[in-house]
C-alpha cells in the first residue's frame, strides 16, 4: 500500500469505522420502548437496541475536552451557549472539532447499530428488567424510597455495535478524537452499578490521491507531537 503523507494542521477527510463491544449488560436510555419500565433502553423500529449518534457524540466531546484541558489548553464553557465559542479566530480546540451553537463541527457522527451474528436470531429477543431502589436525593428518608425498573438487553452473547463516522479534521485533531474514544470505558446508565462497560475500537482511513488509506502509527505519532 502506498505511503501517504497527512498534513498535521490542515483538514483531511477521514473515515472512522467504530466497533463498540460491551462486556456487561447495557442500558442506553431513550424513547420508543415499553412504558411499563422506568428506564427503557433505546431501540430501533424493529426492537433492536442501538446507540444513537448523539449519545456517543456527547460523551466523546466530554472526553476530548477533559484531555485538552489536561494538556493546558483553554476550552470554552459549555453547555451554556452564551459562554461557547462564536467563531472568528478565537475558537477553542473542542468547538473546532465538535462545533458550538454558532459554528458547524467537522465530525459527522452516525448511529452505531447492533452487529447481528446468526446466534442472535431474526427477531429482537425479549429484554430483562432489573429492579433498583431509589432514594430521594432531597430527603434521604425511607418513606421517599421508590422501587424502579431498568430494562436491559441480555441476549446471552457478547454485543458489538458498529458504525462509520466521517470527519474533516487535521491529523492533530484526529488523534485527539481517537484518544477520547479510547478513554471511554462505560456508556449508558448505571455505570457505577457495573452496567455498560465497554471497549471501543476504531479503524481510521484518510482520503488521499483518490483512495482511502489506513492511518499509520507513524501518522499518529506526528499528530500527537503537534499538541
Ligand atoms: Zn469552544
């Protein structure tokens, strides 16, 4: 495969193939699920769970922000739109990638859909319900305790969700996004209770000379050095 040179600080078209693998049961909250559950998981029209682009995008933006602050860069204060970057020359590294209410981002997240190996069957298997007791945060008294239910998808086999995101980033920005993906160890509700533990693998290709080429370890080293 031909060696490519990706500019460190100029935008390049990238294609990120994401595969998210859950090690514990998961609940990504949302609508369109049975109403008899307090905390249903998000599902598509056919009943299969999926990971909405907006869920992973929000989480990933947060991880990138944490990393950039740790590197000593200034980042605007979301989520209050009045305190976020408005464009011009003074846009923080996070809004450059993810956008703000005033400027467009340069990464285009897509839903991650469940990979369905033959063992999973053709129709979505029934979900399980987990019971928890919630205490009122305001008054921690027994009378205010309430039993609530969380819906879990437990098909009995490991779950992998995948999708392709496109982006127009500098190499420097790309390595930050990849680092953010690597920093995500759990997704969805009940993380402290052990739900939604996951690992995310990403394969990234850059568009160059009329074709997609894998981003190499050497490319990534250059991108990291630019921070
Ligand atoms: Zn900003």
